[in-house]
C-alpha cells in the first residue's frame, strides 16, 4: 500500500490465497524476522478476538477475510511500508467489520437464537452451566488429559502451575514462576497462552477424531 | 499506553463492552498494535473465564459476565475449554495427592462443585500435608531432644551447686579452725612475751647484783640507783625535766607514768631530743603499781649530758606498735 491509502472494498471475490502470497504475508508480518508462523497465528487470534468482541459471526471467517485482503494487497503492491503490519491489519479489520455491519442486518445474537448449524459448527457441544456433564464433556476431559500428557514436561508443569490457585494465590504464584524462569510476567502470560492454544487445538482435533 | 494503565478493571470493562466508543476504539487499535496490551487483555479474559468456571464470580460481576460475555458462541467455547482444562488440572492435582497419600479419600471432581473445593485453601492442606507432617515430627523431635538436654544440664548444675556448697562449708570450717589456732597462738605468744618480760626483769636484777658483787665496794654496800619519775609531755609544753645523775650512780632507773590505754605490753625507745635515731630500745615492758608506771633501767654511760626523750609505744597482741607518749628530759652530770 502506498502513501497510507486505505484499502478499497474487495471486488475480486475469486482471489484465492496462494502459497506465494501466504509466504509473502508471513514475511511481511515477521518484519524481517522468522517467527515460524507464530506472528501470523497471533495476528489471526487477535483478529478473531476483535470480531468476537464486536459480536460478529462467523468470527474466523472474518479474520481470514482480513488476512486475505492484506495478502492480496501485498501481492498487488509488492510492499506495505507506511505503517506497521499490526496497525495495517487493524485498519483492514475495521473496514471488514464496517462492511459486515452494512452487508448484513446484524444484531446481537444470543445463544438461544443461533441456528442449529451455526451452533454445531461454532460451538462443539457447549452446555449451560446448570447441565450435568455429558458424554462430550467427558470426552473433552479425556482429550485434555491426553493432550496435557503430550506436552513436554516443562510445558506441562508450566501450564499446571500457571492456572493453579485462585485470585491472590494465583497472582502470587505467577509472579513466583516468572521470577524463577527469569522472564517478565508478560512473557510468562504469552507462553502460557500459547500453551493453552496448543492444548485447545489438540483437544479440538481429539474431539474431531473421536466424533 | 503505559503498562500501569492496563489494569484489570479497565480491561474487564472493555471486554464487557462497557467503555465509551472513543475509548473502545482506542483499545481496539492497541489490541493489535501493542503486544503488551494484547497479552494483558488475553490474560484478563482467560482469568475471567477461569473464575467463572470455578464459581468465583458473584454478584454484579457474575451478572455482567453472563449477560455480556456469554452472548458469543466463541466465548462459550472458551468456557467449555476452560472447564475441561480446569477439570484436567484438578485430576492431575488429585493424582499427585493420591500418590503421596494413597489412603486419603477424595471426592469425585465435578465442575459444578463450588470453587472452595478446587484450588482452594484445602489444597494447601493436601499438597503440602506431608511437608506439614514432617515439619511437626521434626518440631517434636527438637522439643524432645531440647527438653532432654535441658534436664541433663539442670541435673549437672544442681550437682555443681551441691559440690560448691560442700566446698564452702569445708572452707568455712577450716577458717574457723585456723582462727582458733591463731587465737591460741596469740595467747601463747602473749604468755611467752610475758615470760620474756619477766626474764628480762630478772636479768636486769641479776645484772645489778652482778655489778654489786664485781665492784670494789664492801659487800655490805648496795648498787647505787639514781631513780627518777617522768610524766608524759603535755601538748604545747616545752619544759624538760632535768635528771641529775650522780657520778657514782650505777644505774639510772626512770619510771614513766603511763597515760590511760588498753595496752598491757609496752616498749620504750631512747632518742636524742632533736634526733630520730634510737640510742637504746627496751624489750617488752609491763606496767606496775596502782599508777601504772613503766620502769626503764639504764646504765649511766648511756646517758650523756644532753637532752633526750623516751618514746613509749603500746604493743598489740599481734606485735604491732602504737606510739603513745613522749617523755623529754635533760641529763645533768
């Protein structure tokens, strides 16, 4: 993108993210480094969270749409230099959200109003708190235990300790962990969150295989 | 935005959509561009979800959470995942505890049970209970060992006290014996001094007699003794008694009137009136007569035509001398 101009609404709906464009997107997000795709995953997660806070549906599709537009712009322009990758992704996400508002008659959808298909794809067997444990929950528990065991011992210990305790105890515990590992609290949070993501991905895969 | 501004309360309001449009947009942008905020936001959200799963939310916060946060299917999935993770962690904790204490009974874990059973104060009694037990055992052992040592030391000190008391009594007894011995020796010494004084007097008498027998005078004549009586010098008085000694006197006997004192034994020293070197010293002298006078017998050759003084000392039972009186006189021949 040149001179910081805003991206126009996408009219090339047949554009597909190819391997070269994706590679270019990764390089651009890494800003010269090599995160092994971690920056891309983190950016996608931030996009998902953003659209989720805006009560959009489906959030993952919107996140992917945002990244596709960025990748296409990179392919077309060759480079985006006027702003940082994170800031540009935010700008594109904002436009995607505004388009979403314009294109759909969107209103805040409660859990009860979700169509069954959306519910099944977006919410794999989520039950209200009052409902007793179902078979899905039991499977999820087994998958979690298996995925925890698959973690490296250090990582498993980290995530157990990170989520141990309640309130003040948990905070003090985390501070002690950060001190012991000689990292900042922020770094510890990022590490724990990545491990949690890793677990959730593993559990989802496990549940998918089970089902 | 500084780190101290990323407080939990602000981010919670943001997550619940309770901030102004302007503030929301600002945080929206920062959630992309500020890595620290992004991480902090995620931490707050995760902790919120975990707290909900563990039943730690209550009141208004619970109401806000259920009305605002649960509106999203993605968040509902997060809750499901959080519940699964929490249950897995609970099982792991239980397994660890059972490994340490296999006999301990554990209730089955249910996500619906209140948070007080999971990750709560009770866990501190389970997980570190072995440590507590070992700590208590160690403390008891320490008490027993410490108490035993104190008792032993107490007994030892008591024995030392008894020994010290016995030694003291022994020493006191010995002291009494020695004092008695000293008193006895003093008494013996006094008796010996008295005996010595008597012997000296006898010797003086014998010398007089011997002088009388060795002289050319007819046996019928007795030794000629020039006798004088002196009183102690009064203070401020400069008068000297004059002793006129006949040329044919064989002995000079000077009787000294004693001042009242507690002494029973005395001694005398003859010194020049202006000097301090004794010309003649007596032995132990005892007072005689009702007026308590001391008799000093001298050869006339001792006394020249000069001024002298006789110093009288009281002698204590231990032999210490104490100056009592001065008797100045002038000799005329």
